[in-house]
C-alpha cells in the first residue's frame, strides 16, 4: 500500500471513531498524516515527496498500532509522539504540560505585537508558560530581549526546561515557579515591557463538557472558575505594577470574550486578529489598566 492510501485508510478510522481534533490538527486526514509521517520518521511537511512510497507490512502495522492507541486512549496525538509544532518550531511535550497551541504564537511570528513595543524593550514575561513554547518563540523573535517564563506547575516547568535547552536559549530564558504575577515580581522580575499570558480561562460549564482529549491535559492549565475569569481578575489588578511605563499585556481568552467583557466592561482593549478571528486574544496597555 502507498503512503497516501495508508493515510486515507487511517483517516477514515479516526473519523469513524468520533475523535476530537484541536491539538495541532483540525481534521482526521491531517491527524492521520501527522501520525503516519512521525511513525515513519519523516518530516511532517514531507507528504508530497513521499506520498507514492510503497510501505512494508511492518510499516503499515506500526502506523495502525499508533492510530489504535490514539483511538483507544483519546489522548492528543502530541502526547503519543512527544512532540508538537508551533509556527514551524518543534517542541517537546508530554502529559505534564498542556499541548502548545496558543494564538499568541501567530502574533509573535507575524510581528503584530511589534508596533506596540518600545524600541528599547528588553524584558518579557511569559506567564503560565506551560511547556515554554511562547517564551522560546519570543526569544527567537526578539533577539535583544530576556524572557522570564513562569508557571505554578513544577511538572510543566520541567518540560519547559527541555525546550529551552533544545533551542539553546538557557542564557536568555529564566524559568520561574510561582503563582501568577506575584510569583515573578517576588523573584526579581520586572518591570516588564511585555507580558504574554495564555492563562486558565475555561468556564466551569465548558470544563464539564470538554472532550476526552482536553481532559487528558492538566486541569490546572484550563479551569478558570465559574466564568473563566478567576485568574484574569487577579492578573489585571496586579499587571500595572509589573509593567514598565510603556508596557503592554497580551492575553489569550479563547472563546470567553462574552465573559471577559461582562467582567471588565470599562476596560479599553485592542482585539488582535488571528487565524481564529479577532476575539481570542487581546492587548491592553498599562495606561488603560490604570
């Protein structure tokens, strides 16, 4: 069987199983392609040049076994492969940290945040860093900055350390364990020119309805309380003191814009355009926070 036919076959199995896609892919074909190429040790963007390759019985069995595991466990594919990609950059991942997928990564890559930064910006905080992906992308995008990457979870920070080392950024990224902005400030962090934050923001009703793939991730990284705003309320109160005079906060809130605007009706923010629209990520200046 050719690789492309194998992928079609496995995609049909994934679709039939009723899985949820949203941790790097959005459909059964892309998920099957990811699993097949990874199992064969091929680059994830190499399907075109390998699609006519004839697979051995052993290769077909190995791919089918990996798809079996995806179906049986309902775990995100990234947990099965130990790797996820964000803006073309590979990251190590396991079940100690949430699978990286933040839309903030797009804003870093396409320079949407740059006009809001002072030319002399040097200090960046990646709050709720998880596996460290946004901290790494920020350090790559802005070679002159130093990044603090903070998380409450020691387990998540252990994964972040693997990624900081993987991309040889230990000299510019400082990993911190702590609870929210206070955790960074208490360890000598700030004032920050830019705070990036993809916090736990899923409201309690949505948490109760999450597919198994999301329930496989650390609940600490997802659950945001009754309206999803528990962490964010504390963050917005503390942010002005942690920001430089020209500093800005870039905050991801997912599908919680309605709850955000209900909680902070007077706060003037800028909604940033991403591939998912203009209601997933916002930017707010220190001036407006005050």
